[in-house]
C-alpha cells in the first residue's frame, strides 16, 4: 500500500540526511542534489511541477547552507536612474517614456551627481546605475557621468549599465561592444548589473520586449564583458506570459555561459509587476510562486555563487522566507528605486542598514555586509574597510 510520505533512498555517503517528500519525482533529484551533481532540463521542470514545495525548499536550503552556512549578504548601495526616456516601448515596462511625455525626465550631469550626493553617506559602497535607452544621450554623457562620480566619490564602486544599454550605446557610437566596454572601464565602471535579460525565449521576448536586443545578443554582450574582466549579475523576469519550460531554458543558458566565463556573481529572479504595463490584466505573482522560483534557481544554477532575494520586488516578508528557500543575499539599502516602483511595487524606496540586519536576524540568519564583489565590509564609527 502506498503511504502518504515516502523517504528518499539516500546514498551511503549521506546517511545523516532526512529528506522526505510526498512527490516521488523528487527522490532521484534529491539524490543528485545531495551528491552535488548537476540537474538537467527535465529535472528543473519537475521542480516547478512538484506539489511538494517544502521538499523543493529543503533541497535548495541544503545547497544554500552548503555554500554559505547561515550567512546572508547585503550591501549599502544607492540607485541612480539618469533617464526614463526609452526608445524600446516594451509592453512589460512601466518605467520607460517617450521624450515628449509629460512624465519623461533626463538628468543633466550635475543633477545626476547631485542625486548621488543626496543619498550618499560615508557608508555607501556602491552606485547602481541603469536607465532608459535615450537616443539623445551619447556614450560620452555616460562616460562623463561615471568620471564625475569617481572624482567626487572615489571609494564607491560603480556598477553600471545593463547588457542592453551597452549594446545600445555601442551601436549609437559606431563602436564594437568590446571597444565600448573598454571606454566604460577607463571612465570608472567597475562591474555591471544583470537587468534586461527578461526571458531569453524568442516567443516571449518578441511579445514583452521585442525592440530590445535578443537573448543571444544579451548573452554575447555578457560574454564579451566577462572576457574583459568585468563581473556582472544576471536576472530573469518571471510571472507574465512565460512558461516553466522557458524559465528552465533561460537558467540553463545562463549556466552554460557561467561554465564558460565564470563572470556572473549573482542571479536575481525578478517577480513581474503588471500594474501600469500593457499586461495589467495579468495577476501579480503569489508568495508561493516567488519562493519556488528562488528555490529552483538555487538548485538549477549550481555554478552561480549567490542567489538574491531582491526585497524591493518580493517585499521584505517574502524575502525573509526566501532566505530558507535558497537565497543568501537581500541586495542592499537602495535609497531610491524607480523602475519597479513605477510598475506598482509597494515596498519602501529604501531601507537602512539596521533594518536589513534586523530582517536577516529575524529569519535566523547572520547578516554580513559586503561590497559589490562580495568582500566582507568591516565598519568603525567613522570609516569602513573591505577585506581583500
């Protein structure tokens, strides 16, 4: 007679693990996870389809603790979005505007530097810079923006320009992607964010962001950046019109590139916020969908060092739960974030260092402040040092 709960048959090397699941499809997956073996496409798909979310989460937490123990990372950062003018007109986006729209804006260089200063304190270790694809802004504008930030805040790491922005600016300037990246590095760009990946599948991409670069070009731009020594993140936007097969495909493409370059630091699953977009008729993701996505990400992306629970998108409460479902990073203080709040995010615009530490401790984890490259930050009353 079949019982409600079956225990996974553990290999002899793992006698101490008490994995249990009511979904027999998870048993061979658990054996591979506990042995540190790589999951394939079908197994990634099974993780999405399993009704036993707690068992999926148990496995993801096992991998998370194997890599990081109880540590949860965060940083003290400041977001700067220089312009919301964008030629892409992506149906998924609530941030981008045509330049004649009354709510369109483009910061002058002085305004951008002042915006950085207005949210700046000696605690800030990172400026995170992304914006729209504004045809009136040249590559030189962005290079001068970065040079000015470095002149005013030389100790702050500049994480700037998604793969989409790099490819766009290269075309605008008549340069190759490597040439553009070298100019960015010379100006002071230290690393790159992971936005604009959305979903790589052509079916979906043509409907949600058809005027952006394709998935293959996103991956090739990341490849070129990594070859030049840039570290970057990677994202996936989920919860719109994609299916489970396309989510797994997206992650496997990232995993393959990471095998090749080793340049990705963190993966950030981004929950789609439909409000104020062409997909406003779609429901928002549920908390169960969100934590499942975090867990599947940790299990499939075995070569990514870090999985972020981006509290701005998930809400702080769901982000806390995600720390038990595979996530080891909450991102940072942010100070001001416009892109997801224009899409209806109801989370705070920013959070203090102490608030982030409290969230992490309440989740039973140990907060560790990091810099952008995941080096621990040690603070004294008037300064900080970074372990190298």
